[in-house]
C-alpha cells in the first residue's frame, strides 16, 4: 500500500489555542493518508522536517516488509 504524507496549513480557529495564545494565526500539520499525525507546528519548515521523518519511517517499514 502506498502511503501519502502531506503538509497542510490551518488558519484561524483551526489553530490550536496554545499557538493562538502566542499570536500565531496559522499553523502547519502533517497528514498521513489525509489524517493528521502529531502536533501542529508554528512553521512550515518544522512541518516539512516532520513530513520527511514520516516518509523515512514508512520507507523503512516498507523495505522491512519486503525482506
């Protein structure tokens, strides 16, 4: 099965209260097959790093299942 890992932006009321309290009006989340995984990030770069980690983990799991 091919998994899809994306980064999505959330704005306004979609931003968690903890980030809104810090003045954030937008945040980024990682989606695995359309479902949010983990926390919301204050920067797109942080979310991209998390996305890359998910992709590496999924590649590792996929290669383990082949062997």
